[in-house]
C-alpha cells in the first residue's frame, strides 16, 4: 500500500457558491440543520466577537508548541481557504502571531482556526482578519517538529476533512462535511424563515412553544391530558 505524503497539495474543496451562501447564515443555524453536530469545543473562540469566517478547510496537524507546518501551510493554501490547525488544545506556547497572520491576510486566506494558543492579541484586533483560537500565551513556538498538511484532523473535539465547509462567528465554529454542505443550504433557508415567523409570533404575545406539552408528556413530566 502506498503511503500518503505528509504534505498533500491538491484537495477537493467545498464549492465557492456554497461557501458564499453559507456565509449568510449564523453558525448556529448551520449547526442545527446539521443535526447539532460538527461544532468545535467552546474553547475555540473568535479573538473578537465580530469576527466571522466561511470557507474550505485547509487542515494542519502540528505537535504541541511547534508551528513549522503552519508556515508551510501558509505558503501552500489558496485564497479563501481557512487554515484549521490541530494544535492539540495546547496553551503553553503561541502557534501564531501578527507576522504569520499578516501573511495569511496578504495571501487572501479566509481566516484561521487554531485549537491552540496565539499571541499579539491587540495587534490582531487591528489586523482586521478573522482568527479563532483556544487561548493566548506570549511564549513563542519551536519550528522543527514534523507534522502533516491536508490530512484528516481532530480540532476542538471535531473530525475535520480537508475541503470541508468551515463557518465561524461569535458563537464559535461549525464544520459541515463537504459532500453534505450543498444539500443543507435549503434547510438553512427554511430554518431562518421558521425562526423569523416564531419571533414575529412572540412579538405578538404568543410566547408558548407548541411542541412543549407533548415533549413534557413524552419525558414523563406530565401525564397525558395534563397541561402546564
């Protein structure tokens, strides 16, 4: 059996039109229509709550505290790609800072998601480039441990394949499998419309959830025929 190289250069990405459509939705909407699966652990959060991103995953696996392969990924990624870095959740050293993230912006990448720490927080706020991370640490990384690019990874407790759809906003990051992404867009449209109708009903004074009585009966909290 032929062994895959550590660096895979060519990947199949989620289609650009799907990315553009997905960018119009909250991460929460996409998570709901994806059966409430695919969200990264809440430790991976935006540097600023107004940061948002959407694009295909360009995956990177590193050893904790070493960013050698991230430098290689920046050189290889295409405009619009989201670097998704499995840093093992380590927060003892920063994997990226202003210099690397400025290079990402200059190359036209769509954003960075790091399950690990970064640094230069205030400068990144001024950079106007979306970055999600697990924390901050002033310590710099090493640059000599091998890793892998565009292999399947786990970041924030979620499995991610190269080319999967990544969407992030103030609530966090959701991953949608590339093959399923297009089919979920119509469901997301319906979800938005349904929630808008529910908000209108609430504004008119209808605050009761129609599904709640049956759910309480099913859970054994109420008996059949009982009501709140």
